[in-house]
C-alpha cells in the first residue's frame, strides 16, 4: 500500500494505492487520516488509475520525419541527441532567447525547479513561463502587493468551517474540488453563512445562503460597492486599519462614488442584494473571502482581487483566526509550480529575478556567476504570441501543458506553434499539442514516480511511487538531465527526486517560499509541512499574518483600484457575454480525463438561458453556433435557468472554448481575459 495524492487539482487529496498481480493492477483506496480530504475523493480521484495502461499511452520517443511529415519511433538517445543539436544550432544562429521553455502547474516541485534551472543555466534563455500564469497569477500579484507574499490560502482550508460568513467569489468548488464542499456544509451546520457570487447558479451556489449573480467581469465593481456600504455603515475596523495597514485613505476615496445603484447598473446585482451582503459582513465577527478563477481570469483580475482584499482588510479580518482572504488555486501544483523558477520573472524560493541579492543566492547554489543568469522573460501568452516571429523564439520545449486547448485565442496560438522550427513536447499521451510536435517524449505519470507538490494551503506533500513506469518511459527529470548534459552544462541536474528536492530547499532558503527545513521524511511523518519552514526545528507555518505581514514594515497595504470594465463588451454584432469554466468529471485541458473510460466525455456544450434560446430558436440538445471575433464553436446546447439570460457558458476541457476566448492581458499579472468576452450565438 502506498500513500500518495491525487494527480489532479490543487486540493491534492490524499489517497492510497494498492498494487496487485505483480504491479499489473492498481487500485485507489481512501486514506482517511490525511487531514485535507479525510478519505473523500471526487470521481476524478477515484478513477485516476484509468490512464495507466491506456492504449493511447506514449511509450517511445517519436521524431517527425521531414520527408513524410509523419512521427516515427526513435531511441531515447537519438531523440535527445536530435533535440540538443537543433537547440544548439538555433541558439548559435539566433541567440539564446531563440529557445523557449513552457512548463506546467501539474509538474512536481522538483521538475519545476530543474526546468527553470535548465532554461537559465543550460540554455541561458530568459524565455520561460508556464500555464500556471493562466491559473492564479492575478491573485498572486494582488497578494504580493497587499501582503508582501503570495500563498493561495494563508491558513488551512478547514479553518473556513469556523468563520461566520464565507464569501466565495467566482468559485464553483462543489464541482471543481468536491471534497472541499464539506467545509461549507459544516460551516452552515454551526450557523455560519455562505455567500456565492457567480454568473451561473452552480452546485456551489445551491449551498449558499445568499447568491449574487452578476454580469461576468463585474466582481470588481461589486467589491467597490460593498466597501462603499461598509464605510457608510461605520463597519470599518478603524483600530485594525490604523495599526496593521497603510493606504486606506486612498481606498476610502476611491469607493466614494460606488453607491449601490451605480453598482446595480454595472453588475446587474440589485442594490437591495448588495445591502444584504454588506449587512451580513458588518454584523459578522469573522469573515473569510475566497476568490478563484471566476474573479481572477480577467483583464482587470489583479484589481478585482485587490478590491476584495481591501474588503477583508477594512473589516480587520486578515491575520485573525478563522478569517481573512485566500485564493483557491486550481492546478495540482499551482502553488509550488510558481515558487521554484518556472515563472519568467522569478527564481526559486519565490525570489524576483531582477533582485541582485536573489540572483547572488541562487547563482551560488547553482555554481554559476550571477551575471550569467538571464533576466526577466515574457509571460505565457506573450511568449506564445512571439513564437516564430522576427526576433521571437524559434524552438520550444513543452512539459505538462496542452497549450492548443488551454491557451486563449487558441487558433492564433496554434498558428504560432506551427511557425516554430522545432517543437518538443514531453507528455504521457498524444495531446493536441503533442500531435503538432517535431519530437514527442513519453514521460512518467503520477503513480509511477515520486515528487513533492504544494497544495492550495501552502502544504508541501509527497506523491510516492506505487508502480514501475511502462518500459520505454522516462521521468521529466531524466529528460532535463539528459538535455542539460548534451547541451554541455556542467551544473548538477539530479535525476533522483529526493536529491533534487534537497537542492531546491537550499535554493529556496531565505526566500519568501522557504523550504529549507522540509525533508521527505518530515512530509511523510507530518502529513505535509507548510512553508515557510526555514530549518529542521521549525514546525512549518500553517497560518500567516497573525502578528505581521510580509512587507517591509509588517503592515498590509490597501491598494486603491478603479474599474474600467471588461476588455471586450457586448455590441450589436456580438450581443452576449461568453464565460468559460469547468465541469465535475473533467480536469483542465482534458488530455488525461477525457481518456478515462469511467468519466463522462460529453462536451463541449453551450449552456444558455431559455429566454436566449427562445430568441434564437434553439432547442435543448440541438447544436448552436457561438462566434467571437477570434473563432467559432458549434456544439449542442443545454438550456438551463441557472445562467444569466445575457450570458453563454462553454466548458474549456475540449477543443473549442479557447478558440473563442480573448487574449487581452491584465497589466500586472499578464493573466488573459479567459472569463469574459463578447459573443454571438445562433441556432
Ligand atoms: Fe481531490 Fe481534486 Fe483529485 Fe478530486 S480532483 S480527488 S478534489 S485532488
């Protein structure tokens, strides 16, 4: 029996894997002692072994034959030799930044760390970023500005059971991470209230005491209006604001004109509902605000999160027990994936790449000169947008990311990928992105390897190998080390995950995400260890901000923000809002879950309200066509009363949704506007 964790979302539920018949069978069992999920799993977790032995599992490297255009089987040596030789030639001709690296929020900490080191040391390129940029980066940017540090939840998730009012902004956790919904049920059993803000009445909203259904992309004016009302009601915790924060006067002024009727006109949420929420918050002793992708994936996503943080700070909640602000990260290692150097502007330990002291520290651990480390690169979408252009990257290595399905404005992104001289994809199956590659490298998956992940609470957990990988498959760590050696790097690229973790811990020491005191043994014994954990004697830090924030003066920052609205508004040609999201049985781009036989693969579909359906003459189950300025999708419609009449919804687990989405970027986080754009729909 092997204790490990689910391969999918950021909850990283604990599970046991029982291997039988000499490793030929693998069964998922509950692990009730693991505190995050207490033995509960969603159907994705229970069926996670379904990809093992799948007929589409990649087990041999593939190289595209120039003459026929077909992928043909090659040996690992031939594949890695070819990739290294082509990368070297391209860099000699076009410079180091002509090679890009694209990582993923599903990679273990060890892989994310060594992928960043491969880019900066062995390739000397600044062009590295990852799909986590499209996950929680707006919340990360806001958290850094307000608190001086970004940890999704600065407290264990179970703390929300003890809060008095829980406000979920743009989160459908009952479907995206079902075991977490029990915290909502327990909170309500002890008399607490749940508030859900979402353009769709989701299964999470069905659990709410108060449900607000705004126009997509208006969570920011809602927060401004709430703070306006709290100020008018005298509900601001003036002592807390005076002693633990700075900047409130500017924020107070910035919300002065956001009276409820103005918010109603912009958001569609009635002024009376807004007042009900403000009253609820004013009278509660403990308030917790959690945002997720619905609030964050916007061209003003960072400002939206900052506005909700301002609400939590004004109420005096951040740092208080069972209260405060947090972000529910999405991908399995959405948190750790951004802490160890995959992000274009960061080095391991959550250090900023343009900080001379950070460069010195990391360069010392890596045994290189600080000046040899490249500077800040391009964010994920900007990187993809530059592929194959004059002066842009001409080759790209992709690990654990199905860009063709998950990038915004996906038709354009596929064109950019096709313009590359060399695309190398490491994956477990032939994803839509791997199918475009010149070289495909078959790598291990979850149960076949060991490595750490950091869940949405900042808890570092250990996935342990339960079975041997199929013959012919190698770990991403082997791929990285093999390429680094062929590129002539003399730096260490450990292939043993525990050794890689020890180096990562050294590199993180003294940084904002400090793992120096964490070891595999401690994680096994303690059910995970929360960072920061600077030394072996340190107990880890489940709760942040009790006494001070991670800013220079220890105070949180109020940041005044304004709302300019979504980057694309409905007009005569595109008269409705399009929003996207997840369904219970699928995960991210669906590359894994769409192949699992026991999970329904029933998308894509278009959800719309009966009023809209009647206007365009659509009937439930029949196809409709959604168009935006970027693309078109034809899919069956589902006519439901749970969505706003001015909005259509498409899940993003299949090819299609992101052919429609907008690539406008948030100015701070560089998050694309996945969650709202203007669309037309016809039957
Ligand atoms: Fe838990 Fe998420 Fe896995 Fe479901 S997908 S079992 S909620 S970790």
